[in-house]
């Protein structure tokens, strides 16, 4: 066993460096800012991730199993009014740890393990499980937006890839007993949205794994296009997290008639956490934004990438030595007509100072300087997903 103070130096890579949890729930006001925050940005940037509570067995602890902790920054009037971090469920220590977003005037934390969402108040304090007024009878996704499963106008798309429950890992005491299943085939299924499960069209793909698609859409020719981050393998020898082959940004073009999948690589540098302009979900997109994976031991993230999938051009926003950005969250400019007219939020960790910043980039000038750098009062561990929640969608309590 190990306590929270020892985790940053133990041999579990998911409890070391900026993967280690933070010890305190912090509230800070009037955050210092370098640059200028666009005044049209009024609301909260929110991010969820694992932050183990209490003792854990470092030899078996899996990154995905940490207690959910939400971090948030509120912007208004060109100022960063506050930063808060709160356990999603401070009583149980098992709160959803994968995503957080705003829904119909509420704030909800979500997880991929089938639990219902947990509602938080505007200032991120725990309110309790919310089953959408008792209408939710089963599990709920941690990615309730158009593209993560994936979805087009015609099809719901499911992935059947060679990672399975491993009973040897269960007997060894691993809490997340999934592993690469060598020799198991891989396939992707197209379910007609006006059909049933019996109408699914299965198409073989080369063995691989996909955590996060970028977007999917139907073409005029009748094919389906999916851009995604593709791993050759995952969880082959390390069973405490997904560290394995570096993922690349790939495109699958699926022909539902021939049941063939044409696979190409869009950009071969290591990258993950793909996002796009949310107004282009299910539509043909031109731009995607990802977090580049950087060299160890400084950080697992590096530049924020903007990929033009039509022209095959990738631009990178470099944060400097020892600094790297996490999942890029795209916020469209008010009244914008161009797809890339918007702001990108990126949580940046600086390994040289052991501090974190929330950076705002101009998506149309991705290689230019940060529009604003919001200096946070503590380090924010690498986590999973988050969103921009404008005050217009979630009124303060």
C-alpha cells in the first residue's frame, strides 16, 4: 500500500509525475492571467479525471479506477473569477471520473463503467445521482455527444476490437482486468439508424484499438468515413493503464456494400483526445484538434495539433520546453461561419515548475502565441475529458 505523498515517485507510471493525484480541494479567486481572455467567453471550463482517494495498491492500481475529481475555471468579463477542484463524490470516493458537462441547466459527471451521472452544483459541490427525473433505467455513456461511439445520419457505429476481460488478471487481483487478446479478429459494425440489431453490417479491420473517434459522416457515394486515433495494440504487458504503441490519427472509409474498410493514416505523430467544432458532428469536417504525446519523463502531452484532413496539413502549437497541453476543447466564436473560427481551451502542465495553466488559443492562428494563460493555484493531474459550459446553458445556483 502507499499513501498520497508517496505516489509521485513509485514505480506505477499512473501514480507518478503529473499522473499522481493532488491532495487538497482548493478554491481560489481572481486568478492571474497573462494576455487577455476574450470577453465573449462567459461560463466554466470543466475537466474530470481520476484522483485516487486513500490507500491504493500501487502494483495493481489502474489509472481508470481513480476517484472522480472535477476541476473548473469560471470566466466572466475578461477575468478568471475562480478555480475549484472537488471530488465528484467526497463520501464514497468512487464518483464518475471520465467526463463532465452541462445538460439542461445542470452539471453532471459521467463515467464509462455504466453508472448513472452524478449531479454537481454550479460551484462543483456534490448533489447526488441524477437519473434524468427517474427516466434513466440503464447505463449512461461518458461521451454524450455526436461522435464518440460513432454516429452518422444513417448509421450508429460500434467497434468490436481485440481487448477482452482476462480471467488471469482477475485471479491476480487487478481491478481493471482487460488485456489485448492476441489473435482475436477486429471489426466495425454499421447499424442502420432506422433498422434493428439484426441489420448490422459487420466489416473486418486490421487488429487495433480505438479509444476516441474524432468524427464520422456519410458520403454521397454511400460510404462512411471515420477519423480516429488508432493504436496497434494496448494493454499487452502493462495492465495498470493503456500505455502501449503510440496512437496515430487515421481514417477509415467503410463501404457497406462490399463490407470493406480502407484504412489510411492522416498524421503519424503520436496523438490522442481528438476534438472538433461541435457544430460539425455527423457532418463532413475539415479540421480536427488533438493532444500530441510528448517524450517521457517530462509529460505525456506536448503540442496542441490542428489537422486539416482535406489538405493533409498539420499545424502545431508548441508550449515550450517541458510543457504540454491536454485535450483541446473547441469553442466556436459567436456568429462564426468558418469551421475553424473559435477558441481552443487546453490545460497545460509545466514539468519544469510542476504547475498548471489553462491556455486559450485562437484556432485560426494555432501556431501564434496563446491568447491567454490562466495561472492555476495548483497542479492539475493528467485526466480525461471536459467541456466548456457557457453560463447561458447552466445558470448559477
